[in-house]
C-alpha cells in the first residue's frame, strides 16, 4: 500500500518517465468566437502524453514519449519540436496515417473540440518501445491509446513489461466519448484498466462522465473499489482528495488566478511525478502538483519555462517500498 | 451517341444539377512555406462537389449538393455558406462523425494535402436524396463518394435512379490513393464506374495516376474502352481532347495567365454544364468550360462572382436526343 506520508521508492533507471499516447496537433481558433465564425486557426504542439513529457522535461526530469505520427508536415513539425526540447524521439513511430489533430474553437462558454484521429493510435510494441519501458521509473498513459487498436493491445504489453521491470504506472482516466469508436463501450474499457495501474488522477468531470454525477467521496470510493493503488481526485478550486484506500486527505487548491485552464491537469501530473522522482512524500508530491498546476493556470497557453525553484533538488532520504 | 456539334437534349426538370460527394473544410496555410513551419491556417468552404454546386449556381444554374457533415461548428459553417448562396440544403445529411477537412500547406513546389475524412462519406440514400435525383437534369459525382461505404452504395442507388429518370450523369475521376482505405483497389473501383456514366473528364494527371504515364490519345482510348459516352481529357496549357468514341477533337486552352490553379477543374465542369443546360453544342460547351476555367486561373482563391456575360442566355434551339 502507498503511504501518504512517505516517498515512493522507485527503481534506479536511466529515464524518469515514459508517457504513452497522444502526440498531435492542436488547431486552435485565433479569436474567441462562436464555432461558425472562427476563420483562422493556429497550429500547436499538443496531446496530453506529449505535453506531460514536455512539462516533466521542463521540470528537470528525463522524459520520453511514445506515440505515432504521419509521414506529413504535421508529424515532422511535432518530431522537430521534441528534438528542440531535447526529448528523445526513438519511440515516435511514423505511419501511413495522417497525424492526428484536434480542432478547438475558443469559446466564452465551453470549447467544443473536434477530434481527427489518424496516426496517434497506430502504436506498436516495437523493440525500441519495449526497451524504453524497461529503462524508466514511471510509465504514464491516458484514455487515448486504450480507445483504439493497435494501441490498446500495445498498452497491454507495456503494462506487463512495466510491472515486470518494477516501474510505477500512472493512468489519466480523461474519458471523452468522442475518442472511442461508435458502438464501443469506452466506460467499461476505462474501468477495466483502473485495477491494473498504481496511480489514477481523475478530475471531477472525468469521474462524472465515467460514473454519472456524484459526490467526490463516492467517486473516490469507486476508483478504489476498481483496484487503483492511489487515487487523486482533482476538483478545481475545491482542491483534491487523495486516498490509498485506507487514509483519505484533502489538499487545498493554491490557485490564485485562473487565466487559462487548458493543460492544468497535465501540469498537475508533471509536478506530482517530479515530486515522486525527487522523493517527496506522496502528500508533498500532490501538493507540488497543485503548485505547478496553479502556475499553469496563471499563464495563457502552454508554459514555456517554469521558475528555477520548481527544479526540485534530490532529497535522497530513502523511501518506503510500494506494495 | 453524343454528337459533338449538337446540344444534348436534357429532360425538363426543376433542378439543373445535383452534385454528390464532398462538402468539407479546406484548411489552407496562410504563408507559402514548407510544411514544418506553417503555423497559421485559414478555413475555407471546400470539396469538389460543393464547389461545383457553388460555381454552377454563380453561373445561374439551379444547383443542389448532396453530402454529409458533422454536428459541429465546421458543419454549421458549411451549411450556412450554402444557405447564403441560396443553394438548398435539404440533401445535406448531419452525422455523428466530424466534418471532413483537408489541410493544405501552400508550397512553391507541389502542395501536399493531408486528408481527414469524417462525415463526408456517411451519405445515405434518403427519400430527400431520391427525390432530388428525380428532379434534376444532371447528376455529378467524383471519386470521393465511391471511395468509402456507405457513400459508395448510395452512389450505386443514385446511378440507378438517375438513369431511370433520364438524367445526364457526369463523373470526375479525380483519383488520389490517399482517399481510399488502405488495402482497397481504388483504381479498379474507378474503372468499374466509368462504363456507368455519360461524361467523364479526367485531367492528364488523373489519367496518369489511373493508368500509368502515357500519351493523351492512349488515355482517351482507355476511358472510351471502359464505356464512357463522352470523354474530355484536360491537359492544362495544352488544352483538351474530346471524343465520343467516333470523332475526336482538340480544343485549345484560352488561359492567358495562371495565378492559382486550385479549382480550375471544377470551374471547367461548371462552364461545361452551364453550356449543356443552355443548349450549346457539346463542343461549344467544352469551349465555354475552357473559358470559365481560364477566368478562374487568373483569380487567387475561389471565384466570388463571374462576369455577367458568363450567365448564358437560353438558346432554346432544341437538341439531339441522347441514346
């Protein structure tokens, strides 16, 4: 069992975190406008897995991302962005399908994304990917790769290899019905994964989409019942609930200002993982995640650089063995 | 057989032309640049079937387009554009899939399109569509709807209904391997359609892609052998070859200046069909197509309005019955 007041012991490995899943183009409307009138769009590096690799890298971790892109200008752009950040691209697979894009029309109310999935889920369990899994302390993935084959089977193989290699496994249950194929039960698929991972961080919205609207406490209990080792339920301004199945703690939000909430979840994950790698206690890692997330909330667009103070020193005070 | 020196007799119907196929978003890079560096894109009304409906409408024909769009901002935008032009939208089907888009990065060499096909081929043979087929003089489609189901089957039903109703059937063999699903023989599919239509207008590039590089005369013979009633092979600056299987004529290009070649093929079709509707002889209709195409070649982007002189008066001198 995870102890909330202790660090998590992680095996010494040359890579801190491997994120698996979506590396794609975000096409974002220039103006805040209704969906019918926005005529100009800008292209951004995007995808939760890719952004988490980028964010953890900016926090000083040794990060790698595994995804698939097309043989096209978008794929070349994304790969070059990773190279410029110094993130290895040996697990970026190039396929015949078009690089995935998400079109987002900015809106004063709720932005409505349109998903165009091409290459992102064409991920195979190659020798390079297997090697990367064996070489990392943490493996992280979201709903995107489990929503379609062959990435779904690849995640299965990654989970086996990660467990065998003693890596910590984190899963972001960022469920959205539109990423699943019609007729497939995405909710059942997400639920079936939760018992196979160590850490899960649903937002309140994710949990509502998966289980129907309910109280945070009930949501927390459901994720624990499904077999997650540690659940962090984030609730925006209301902070987060953390539980290992035995202890339950509430952590306050430290956000002072919300300018742009896009990517706040990925920023939390980045801070949290950075805390784990630097051997903070689990609770302090969650608090550091909240702090990084609050920093992101004050910035428009992706964070270019985090303050130096966010580059944690290694604490090296040993840790509690998991399980 | 079509006589080149005679008009084609068309049955009196309330609609001049029904185009079937792709209504989609063209996302075009703002700057001429390589694919990796273009960061800003503009959204345009696009798709060959949709543009042909728009172009024939601008030339004074009563036009209608049948296609499918998503329940999203792009679909709403496209439908509204049609409404603003006064084109009926009762054959625009709204589906759960995302509105199709084509991303085009402008290039000094050859622009490389990236295809994101969602809703466009989700076209069903609805009572509204059947009614529209029965009410039109001309039915036109391209390779897009025959490349994927259910649109492929819908085209089969449209062809039966159009033949029964005595409509002229035109087909644009704008073959591109990327619009077919992997593993499918798109070339065979295109060839199987050619014997089922009256008029086919390949460009030299289309023909090269379908049959391998060859002379225009050999290409012309192949389309005729496959059963097309009338073949118009367009060859850019070299004009066009026209044949009904018996007579073969060369028509010169009238283009004086090439500023933007995008959409020139659709402009030709629009002029050609306008000539047929106004009972020009087949040869004069081809020449009028060349003229409208030359006008388009001088304009950057889509033609907003054609000169008044392009609105042909009805010639009403009767015509030759097809058979």
